[in-house]
C-alpha cells in the first residue's frame, strides 16, 4: 500500500511562479521567491525576499487548501532560505465497515518546514535542503525527514540547464504502518529568446508513477506584465493546460494561475512576493 502525500506533489505545481511538475505557466524558477521549492540551487539568485502563496487546488473537492510562506537572505558565502508548506484536506464524514455514517467527522493535514542553502561553486549553482515533515490523519500522526539536492548550469547566454532530486528521506510512520515519500528526479532547461519569450521544458521521473514532460512559455510586456501558458503530459484529470499572469511593480509582485482538472474542478493559485 502506498500513501499519497499530496502536499509534496501538489505543492510542486501549485506554486504560482514555477513551471514545475504539472507544466504550469510559470517559468521564473531562477529568480522568483518560490523557485527554490522546485530546485534548491535557484536560491543562489535570490536577494532578501519573502513570499506567500495560497491555493484551492481542486474546487470540486471540498476542504482542500494549501498555503506556503518563505523567506531568503544572502550570506557572505551563499544564500539561505526558509519555507513552510501547509496542506489541509478539510473535514470528512466517518463511515463504519458497513458503509453507515457514524455521526462523527475526521480531518487530515500535512505540514513541511524546510531549510535551504545554495551557493556558486565550480561554475555551477548548487543547493540543498532539509525538510521536516509532519502529517495527521484523524488521530494518527506521523513524521519524517527528507533532503532535496539541485544544480543549475549556465551553458550560454540565455540558456540554463538544471537537475534536482527531491524527497530523499525516511519513511513516515502512522501507528504500525510505514509509507515511502514520493521521490522524484527532475531535469529542466530554459531558454530566453531575446525580445520574444522565455521557454522551458522539464522531464520528471517519479518513483510512484510514469515519467512525464512539462512545457511552458512566458512573454513579458513593458517589464510589468507577464503572460504564461503551460502544458503537461502528466496523467491527471483535465487537459494538462494551464495559464496565468504576473504583475510586478518596484519590489512587489503578484501572480495568478488557473488550471482545470475536469470533473475534479479547477485550481486557482495566487502568490505575492516582495524584495527588501
């Protein structure tokens, strides 16, 4: 039996500024406040910044909510970042073995606290992160620890190639049952076509499903507005298409994502960030 830790999977494609696991329309992995969820090496390009994200992942599934907050700070050698991710599943009715409601309800949530560090070495951007994970299902609680690793290389002006390994860690235990975390390996590339657009492609190889490809394109207008479109071959409900936009002014930014999931409803994600 395999447990699905939605917050470690959905978070990767709910962040409103990444083109991560679901082919989202947000390509700004290397400099935005949420990129180091996908690849900790992207933390190298951060200054002092903070961000907040809120999403309703599937609006036809009652009670699902996700929030994320992070901060980054440059050191003498490298950059350090902290991140907290929360995923709530809402309240659900309890049923007995015969399918009859018992009259009580139960709830579940996942929580992840993450500490990241990155620096430039040997002509590469290198990063790592330690994650402490806590989960609760009704009265059962579990915890685990995991590591992320990432690297990014500038091959030529405008072209970057990166790779990351995520969720390498211990099993999480509920009472007497242990479950593995969703380990995945990602290879991505982005290219900035001068005066036209930025494009990104990514191959994700998870340990619990088939590999899939994510593609995205972003166009900037007058250095204030960014329009984004993405597509993923990942086998989920819906078309695999997502779209969104970003607005930035001085040190502030706002981003929005829309992604349909067929009968499961639509996902709406908003994020705000500031550099200080």
